[in-house]
C-alpha cells in the first residue's frame, strides 16, 4: 500500500507544481497586459489553458487513487498533510493572482470601450462653417 501513498503524494506534488505554474503565468500575463504585449498575452493565455487542463487531469487521478485506498491514507498521512498545506497556500496565492488579473482586464475593457465611444462620437462631430468640408459643401 506504500506505493499507492507514494503515487498519491507524487500526484499531489504535480498538482502543486501546476498551481504554482498557473500563478506564475498569471503574473507574466499581468506584465504583458501592462506593457500591452498582445502576442505574449495570447501565448500566456494558451499556456494557462493547458496548465488548467493538466491540473484537472491530476485532480481526476488523485480522486481515483484516494477513493481506491482511503484507509491507507488515513493511517499514513504525514507527508500528504505537508503537501496539502503547501497546496492550500498555493491555491490562495492563485486566487489572489486571478483576482488581480480579472480587475486589470475589466479596467482595460473599460478603457477600450471609452476609446471606441470617443472614436464613434468623432465620426458624427459638428463641422464648423469655416472647416474645409463645410466650404466644399457650400460650393455645391
């Protein structure tokens, strides 16, 4: 049964690494967003999607291993508890990074919408009688 516990701890470690990788990718995304590097932002978004898929896969593996040998995990949980504590901290850090990125994206969306509205209002702007276009219209 020791091998199941070792496999479980290894999977928990993989999940922890995945969570940390997503957090780092979100941090890199924040920098790309602030520097307006669209190509880098798209790459990082794809990377985050891939990492989330990996974490979901590991979660499914963890669930199957855990349910297969529940009693063994209750008796030998020292290392698992330490990894679980680290994972809880990594999850909290990930949530914090996510909230910061979501706020930045909302602000960016608002700024873009303002620019679009200004550009649209300029299309219908009043032309003063002395403007070149007004002078042309008067000659017709």
